[in-house]
C-alpha cells in the first residue's frame, strides 16, 4: 500500500490528535484526507474537552482533498421515519444516521475523484492507533480489514476502523438512496454493527479482523468508561487527551497484565454468547456442580 485515502466523519472530538497520530505512524504511505464533521454533538456519548478546529489550519497541516461540515439533525427529526427505540448501549438515532450519511458523502467524493488509491481507510475522530506498525503491515486489499471489538457478537462488524480497496469500500458505505438506508437500519433493529454485517453479507465480502480493541487501537472516552483499562483511566485523570496522543508510545504497554486480562475475559464472554443455547445451558449446569 503506497497511497491511502483516509475518511473521517463524525463529531469533532479529537480529530486533530487522531490525524497527527496517523501522520506519525504512516511510514512510507501517502495519506490524503476526506473529512465530514458535525459542528455539534447531540448524541448520548458526548466527550469532554473536544478539540477546537480551524479549517484553514487543518488544510495547511494535512493533505486534505475534501472537508465539509454541517449542523447535526436531532432524534426528533427522524421520528416520522423511525419510530423505534435503539438497543441499550447504542448511540442514539441521530448520531448513527449522522455516521452513515456523512460516510455516504465521503464515499461519493471518493467515487467521483480522479485520484487513484491503493486503499480506503475509515477512522473515527476519537480513535487512537496504538500499533506503530499499522501502516507497515501487508493487507490483503481484496478483503475487508476491520477492527475486532470483543464487546459485540462475532457476527456483527465494528465501525471503529475499516480498510478496503475502493470497489469494496463503496459497496459498504455508499447508499443508493436515503430510503434504502432507513429500510436497512430498521431491518437490523437500529444497530449499526448489524447494518455493516448485512451489507458485507449481501455483497459476499470476506472479512478479516485485523486490529484488536484495547491492544491495537483505543476509542477515547472522556471520562473513561468503568470497564476500561487502568492505564487510560489514570491518564485521563492527570493529562488532557492531546498529551495522551502525543506520548502514547511511552505510556502504552501492550504486555500489561491487567490489560491482557481484560481482553481475555471479553473474548471469553464473546465466545460464550456465540455458543448454541444448549451448550450454554450445559455449561451453566456444570458450573453449578462445581
């Protein structure tokens, strides 16, 4: 991979730090950015200390091919179309619609661009890449490289990170109409990870889970969530997010015992819930006997 288009969409959050980290670890890869931002975050997962941005400065510091922004819609704007409730733990409807619609805008920019890219990478504005060899790895670009999030079932596809060739990337993130987006979203019970899995299955795309959450990348919540590793909790108590991004190589230890234990338990939990209901019942009864 020599040239990669980076698509970033969502609330501002930690956009500048996320982009600087990508530049720091890009190795020999030429990165060009396509950005779509919401000027406000009306969701249920708002971060503290979002970074202030200046569009002119962004274009001066980074190789930006497209950048745009808009006011976000609110949940009430979708109430006529979508009258269901999201699942516990999911982002609210306006944020999920914002993600899919802004990514659709960026995908269409890639589609009409005269430029050629070896790969297209989706990154969130709050995604800190921990793995310094991220851009040095050899990826099979005929397949869809995604992040492995042990907090969701095996059959779902995480939206945190995704890398693919142009053709396959557009199959996932482009929509032929807003009506179709609403239909697929409702069909998949207002769950974005199910939507992504649905689209990959429809197009018979092969998935490779390349990057593990907490080990290869971290989604920055500020304040940190209760179930997150101690290292990020402690850092957020003493440092601002910008400093954490800047010093991550000296802060993060991928061999930390507590961190590995958290990931191991999350994997075991994911594996358990993927089992047949009768096997789970058997294991439950067996545990009682012990």
